[in-house]
């Protein structure tokens, strides 16, 4: 079945460091891919998405490219801030099957001043 | 404001109580979902409703009973819960176009503690 695997956390970085959170997926067909972010005490918010191979999603300085050949959707940011501290979830949308989202286990990011 | 509102935000209940969680979306979506988020576990999809019809039940125990009276409202009725049911319960909605390229919008969740 379809699944998403994220790198284990927590990831601890200093402010202005470069961020990469790895995400790989297994899917039949051509899913859409998403990154969601969850700040403490909140629900999930969409950060960015890509709907087909080679698409790049971007938002708030974060980027991720849909790589079909490596079945990956790694999240990157060039310079993180303390306010980026949160839990990040990679997800895929199961086309043609209610459109439900399948999530990875989440990666906690801690950014220190 | 995400357009998806969940109440209450926090709930403490005993194992013999009956309570309900409410979710309301103002986005005109036709699909709604309940997810369970436990500490150190992946998000678990519990139920899916499309056009008010339940289309998925992921082997959820019968002590959780969903209800979707219309496409804007979703409830989760709780009875005789166990302490291990303590978690953050998240509601989400999306426009189900069977192409899977529209994102889900989440509420802020209900933090449930079973004592």
C-alpha cells in the first residue's frame, strides 16, 4: 500500500542554518505530495504542495521538489529561524481513493538562537 | 482562522462518560475526516466521509461513533473510552475531486484526556 517515510527527529539547528528534512514515499500511480507544519498546541497547516513530477512547491522560504525517479520530496530551507520550530509532516494524497492523506511520522525541528 | 472549527479545544472525561466532539467547516468542502494524533505515533486516519456518506473506517473501535449530518458538520461520539484513547483528535476537510491534488484543511484539534 501507499506509505510515507520521514527522517527521524528531533532535528536541532542553530538560527540561520540550512535545513533538510528527508521524505520518501511508496505509491501506486501518481500521488500529490504535501508538507504540513504543526506549531505547538495547534492543528496542521499546509506549508507547500506539488502535484506532479518535477514540480517545486515553495512557501515562506521552504522548498520541496517532487522527484519521481527517487520517490522523494525533501523539504529544504536556506536559513531557519527560531519561529520555524515545529513538527513537519510529509504526506501524499491517494488519488482516486477519497483523496485522503497518508502521513509520515513527523519530524520535530528545534531551532536555537 | 483555518475555516475548520473544532469544539471543545480540551476535554477531560471519565471512562464511563459519554461526550461528543464537534467539527464544522465553512469552506464548502464535500469530504471530512477524523484523525487521531498520539504522542510518538504517526497520525492515524480514523474515518472518512464523502458527501455525508462514510467511505472509510480504519478498524476503529466501536466506542468511537462518527456522525455526519451534513457536509459542513462532523461529530465524534465517545463512550466508555480507555486511558489509551487520550490523544489529540483532529478534524479535516477537503474538496474531494478524486484527483487527489487538493489539500486538506485542519482544525486546531481537541485535546482529549481520559481518566
